């Protein structure tokens, strides 16, 4: 039976819920979150109390950190020494604490993230400010509780005569809760607290007249007053924090960026490393060198720039790409009334003021009680001196001390406390001088008792006392604000020239989707030879462009790839290049139908005109195809399942569009008959197709060129634009081929030509025929052109293209 009683048969869910609930309660209340009254977590409070109890104060010599850590662990905080030491170190780090509470000799870490020396090497003592946090703690100002082994008592909270939680801030993560309270300027917080004492109904706007915003120990600049206000009103909000940087001029028209302050809790070494990586990886143009010149006089990071580099542009890029600009997210959670709460600035101040009121009332009650006890004793001493001879006689007649006390009480009606004081009185105190001293002391005590009783009876006097103590703290410890607050968040504009050095390069795109960029030098060395490609592949586009241009590739499915030229794979001209699928995510079955190179796409003025196989047309401004993400293909035009994109024309708004169908119909109409629509639209009807007819090609005419048509039987025909009548959109158009009953010609290719090109026809069995376009004479609409390849023998046409001679 006894064995069975040792074990409980309980459901796992119940056990887990109970155990985790207890653990969470402990983590939330007694480890990770600060108290709203003194702003300290338990480990921080215990460190300060242990130093105070051990008289390790600011007016005494420094003492080994290991001794303090041992005291904390042994008496108050039964956890690992490393966690206690880390908490102690943080309280001494001037770049993390706005007003450090511990002074330390030795290596206590650095803003570069260097670890502190071991606790056996460092020495510490309380800072003068933290001594004020324990002032009058012996006057029963706060509650005490037993320590972990009930061997002694420790304070539940410290008296804290200033709002430490708002001044020093706090950060922590517990079960289900986290906190991130930024540090503030002590003088400003004291002013706000005094304002709230005078005007308990003060609004956040009014309090923000005193508290401008967070004041980080590392300085910097905060942007976004709206974010600060929201955080002060709700407990949550975010602001932009950026380092302080200046642009300095050097000799030889060069400049350098000098950073003297960085955002709060940013690792300086990591920041410098990241900046140097941008230089090495050539992510930003213009950085010559990054140096950390920080010394004992202060922080100084120098970003030296190349000659004629855009300093402001580089600085903006550093703000965007590094931790030189960060976001601080307020999450003002603290323990109030033993419960974690999301608190506004006002509720934090109110929690502190209620605590401070209790501290002053309890201290005054303690002082009043002690004064009354002392006044009672003094009354007895003065009475005893006035009847000294009788008192001495009674004492001499007594057998011992206890008997003397009893006889004095019986003979003269002294109280027990008075008789004890008389018996303990030393003979030298019976001089006239000391009688005067006793009377003076009694008089002063009466004054104090009257003043303390008045203080306890009047809220107005209590408030005045709170304000007086706050002002004395401000007078002794206030310092200048370090962080500037700017109302608006500056939009970071990055000039393309800062990111990419302008450089002319040669790019190539093949029909099967291989692309690359090469230096002009590499291209020139090839003597005009095309790059190596598969036998089945050919160049779709080759041209000299700038690295700041953008390449757009449109595919038959209606997608497009947005490729900044500087991001194209760089290779020698003779290399085939990299496949598009390796550069962005795209459907492997898709194929490129058009290539466009755009300069400054944001400011582009023209249009893209799309025509599909089933005769739909769409016109969209070029600038709408600017993209922020380049990792995958995007929608250029909405194409139906049984349709595909035939061609994309670059037009200027005044061009005539000519559509030629497979069965030999041609329709020309002004592009402005097609109203511009958005990027993700499908367009409208361009031509009225016969059943089983499809669009074979699309061209734009400028009046000086002519229309070239290649038929399925290998015939080539060239027509002047004047012989093509201009119609209206969505009509049938006119015939441009002579209809034959037997083996009719069908259009397989069209292009706008000016006579300087060479046409290339590739048959299905691989034969390639080239012909000079200028030698093809123009004809009217009623002919089928001239044969330049014997298709009958070669089993049909596989591909047609033209290139400039």
C-alpha cells in the first residue's frame, strides 16, 4: 500500500499543463520581466542589494566581482554564476545602460561585442545613482521576504527615488511575453513625473513636452514622432534609429563619411565588417576604404570614398543595406500588481508615483514612530535630571539593574523605556551642558513630529515632498540628451549610379534562352564572331548596352523576366552564357518571343504593344513594367489557355500597327485606337480572324520602311506601306497574298525592314539560306513574292530571322 501511495496516476495533459503553468509564472514574475516600480528584474535587484548589504558602495574601494557574485548566489539568487555576472556586467556597460548602476574596473566588454574578463579579474562597486535606489531601505520603506533558504530576508522591491524603468529601459523574453522599453533622459523623465504629480489628467501630448522621446546611451538620431506618440499611448510602436554621420571633404575633390554614433544595441565590429563587405562585393560603387578609428576619445568609423563618388548616395545606401539605420520596436511590458501588463508612458509613470508615495508614507511613519519613542525617553531623562537626588537614591537602594528599573517606575511613574534609559545614563551626561542638549533635542523632535504628522495628513505636502526629492535627484545626476529626435522618417532614395558603376557592355540573348554580358574588350577580340551555341540555337538579340540599363525578356506565355543588366552573368564573349532558368524562376516549356532594353525605366515614356496568336492586342506604358523583385518571371499580359503571345512592339503613341495573319490577311491601324491598360490585363480584339486563321506576325511602320513577308513555301515578298490600306481595329483587313486553290501560300514570318538587312531562312532539315533584303524588289498586294528556297525538297520552314549587315 505504501509503495502505491508514492505514485499518482494523473493524465499527461494535466501534469504538463500544471508544471508548465508554474514554470511560466516563475519566469514571468521572477526572472525575465522588470518590476514597474523600480524597473529591475530580480537578479538585478539582488545584485544591488547584495552590494549594499556588503557595504560595496561608491565611496569605498572597488571589490572583486567574484565576491559579489558569490554573495548573490549564496544569499539570494540560487542560479549559475555566469548569468549573475552577465547581469552585473550589463548594469555597468555605459553603451547599454543610459545611467549605469554598477561601476567596474577592468574589461567589462565593448561595443564591438568583445566578452568581458572573467569575474576573478574585474572589480566592481555600486554607482552613486544606484545607492539612491536603496536609500532609506532600512526604514521599512518596502516589504521584505524570506530568501530561498529562509536564512535571511531580501527586499521585494527597492525604494527607487527616480523612475528607473523609463530611464534605463529594459529588454527580456519570457513565456508568452517579451519586453522592449527604450532608455530615456533622466531630467526629462523627472520633469514628466513632476508634471503628472501636478496634473494627474495630463495627456500624452502634454507629457511629450517634457519627454521628447527615447534617449539612447549610444546617441544617434530617432525619426518618427508619430511612432513615439503611438508607443507612449499604447505601449507598442516603432521608430527609425540611425547613426550620426557627417560628410567631410578631403584634398583632391574627395570626401569621406565619418560615423560618430551608431544605433542602440548594434555591434560596431559587425557594422564595420558589413560595410567593408559591400566594398569588396562591389554592391555599392565609390567606397575606397572602411576604417574603424575609434579610440579613447570616442567612436569614429571612417568610410573613405573614391574621387568624385556620390557621398550622399553612398550614405543612403549604407542606411538601407546595413545596421547604420535600424528600427526600434517598443513593447513596454512590465510587472504591475504581480501581473505582466502592456503599459503606456503614463501608466508607467503612475505606477512609479504610487510606489514612491508608499515609500515616503512608510518612511515618514517609521521616522515618526522613532521620534515619538525618542521624545518619550527624553521626557523621562529631563524629568529624572530635575529630581536627580531622589533618582540616585532609589537606584542606590536597588539590588540590581532590573530592581532599579522597577523601583523607578513605582516611585516616579516612569515608563519601562524611560526607566531603562535612566538606568543606562552615564554620569558625565548629568552636566548642565547635556541637560541643555537634551532639551534642544526634545524641541527639535517636537518640530519634526509636527511636520511629519502634517505631511501624513496632507496630500499636497506629500506631493511637494515627492517633487522635492525628484528635483534633488535631477540636480545631482541629470546630463545632456544624447539622441536627437526628428519628426519625419526620411525616405531613403538610392541613385542607381551609386549601386552600379555606369559601364558599356555587350549582351547576348539566344532563342533557347542563354544570356550573358561581356566586356567590350572581350567582344572586340572576337572580330564579330558569334558566341558558341548549340546547332539548333541562334542569337535573338546582341547589342551594346549600359550596366544601368534594364533587359526585359517577354515569353510566349505572356510572362516577362526583369533583368537589370549589371545582374546578368558576366562571361567571355565566346562563351554560350547561362540559361534564363538559372537566373530566375521560369517555366521550362516557355520560350522568348521579344527582347527589350530600357534606360531609366521609371522615367520611360513609350508603350509596349502586345499581340497574341488569336488576335488580341494590349498597350501598356513601359514604366509599369518596373519590378522590385527579380527572382522569378512576372505577368506581362494575361494570355488565355489556348492562346500565346506572338510579338511585343515598342511604340511611342503615334505608330501604326500592322498585323498579318497566317492565311494572308493584313490589317493596319493607328496604335492609339488601343486604349492603354494595366500590366495584368488581357487586351482587346485587334483583328477579325477567319475560322482556323491565326496571327502570323506584327510590325510597326514609320513610313520609310517596308513590310517583309515570308511564306510557308519559301517565297519572300516585300511591300511598301502605301499599298497597305489603313483600316480600323477589329476588322478583317485586306489580302496581301494571291490565293491559290492548290498548295496555297501561308504567312510564316513578317518584319518591318529598310533594305539594309539580311534574311535567313532555316528549313526543317537544317539547311540555311541567306538573302539580301535590299535585292528583293517591292511588289503589290496581289503577288506571292519570289522563291528563294526550295521548300518542297527540304520539307518545310523551321525558322526565319533577319540581321543587320
